[in-house]
C-alpha cells in the first residue's frame, strides 16, 4: 500500500486448505486498508455475479465521495447478499465495461485525494469463471496498466490451480502474487497457543501446552479451537489452563473440525476420492501408496492421480516418498464414518 500499484503484491492470490486462515488474512488486509483511510469492497461467491455487485458498491463509494462526506475513509462496504441479479450470458460485456468504467472513475478520484481502494474476493474457486474473467480484466487495466490505487486480494482453495488458473485466458490471475497458507511449525504452534493466554493475563501449564501442540498438528483453525475451548473448560478463570482442560477442549474442537472442515471437503470429493481415503484407514500414521493402489485394485499410476487430487482438495498430505497421510485426523474420522455407513 505504501509503494503503490508497482509493487508485485498489489494484486494478491491467497491459497490454502479450509481452516488455514485465508479469510482471516483478508480481514486483516481490510482492517489495514481502513486504518490508512482507504475504501474497501469485499465479496464472496454467491448466486449473484461478483462483478455486478462490485460495480454497484463502487458506485456507492463514488456517490459518497462526490457528496464530500469526509475523506476517502469510510466504513466497510460489504457486498455479501447485496446487488442486482443479472444473466451472466447476456450481460457479460455490460458488466465488464460497467465495472471498468466505475473503477477507473473511482480510482482517479481516490488518487487525487491520496487515498486508495482495496477489492477482496473470498472463495474465488467457487466464483463463475466468466465472472472471474470480468473482474480480472477490469482490475488488470485499472491497476496494472493505468497504475491507479486499486489493490486486489482474493482467497481460494488450492483446487483453483486446476480450474480457474488452468484457463489460458486467466493470465492476470496467474500473474498475481501468491500467498500460500499451510500448517504451522511446532514453535509457531506453541507461540500461537501460548501468547494469547499470556496476553490475557493467564497461564497454561507446560504439559498442557505440549499436549495442545501435539493435538493440533499445526492446523491453524484447530489451534484456534483448542485454545478457545481449553480456556472455556476451566472452572476457575484465575487458574492456569491444565492438561485436563486441553484434552476436553480438544474433544470439542475435534467435533467442530469434522463438521466444519472435513465435512465440506468430503462433500466435494468424487466417489473414487472417497474410496481412496477409506482404503487409507487400516494404516497408522500413514499409508503406502502402493498398498492403497492394491486395495483399490488399481495401478500405482492411477493411485498417484488420486493422491494429487486429494492433496489439492486438502484431505491428505505426503509424509515421505511414496507415502501419504490424512492432513488432519478429522478427515480420518469422516472417512471412518463413511465406511461404517457402507
């Protein structure tokens, strides 16, 4: 934001599995934009085109500035559930030209006032591809070609690499800077669990902290859940978090992970993706890819294809060469439930 449109990170694509902090990072970017007096517009995949809603909210920002209502600093303009319904097939050209025109006018006005605009899009992988092209085309012209203070940040699951980013017409999106979010290391996990407790004037026992680090496996959302529920499990808020608190909190967190992270991921998988995960269940802590292929009755090359798909989906990871493991035990629990259901 200090450097301006010439900075490579002025257009940014954040990727990561569910629960790794993509939306949280977008929220931080929006807060930083607000703090410096920028406007920001935020969108996510919905039944209405992102480009049409973005143009509509940009018009509102223009109207606010034209009326002289203070500086460029305004409160959050949310596009969730706001906008007009348009038929993408018949309105694509109008959407593209309309969005470009309003962003150009808004960008020019903000540049004159020393301000800027941040556009954020969450769940980009679920946005219609033509809609993504419309937004990308407008931002590319306004930001990269005309060097206006209009920054862009989007968040998506890694599967976007095989969908939108594989489209040869998505050159702008392919050239966006990348921020890839993943699991935290052991020391990062320890700090993420301990520091909020210390900042709140409390403490956590050493054995409790060690257990929490081991149980969360560096998964950011699991870290948040275990920390929160372990804190809540104390009978006396003035006492340190104990090992018992952590184990009880982890049990609560595990159920939430299965429902909110593993469940939605599972629902997007194909029948063979799911069968691959079920065939991993006999092994602990990881599985030989050759063993999984044999259980599937398929070739090793066939199993490698599904390994890649499941890594992109955020269900598994590689442990050592030729071996795979569940990314989090919540995925093992979901696969086990499916196996019992038949």
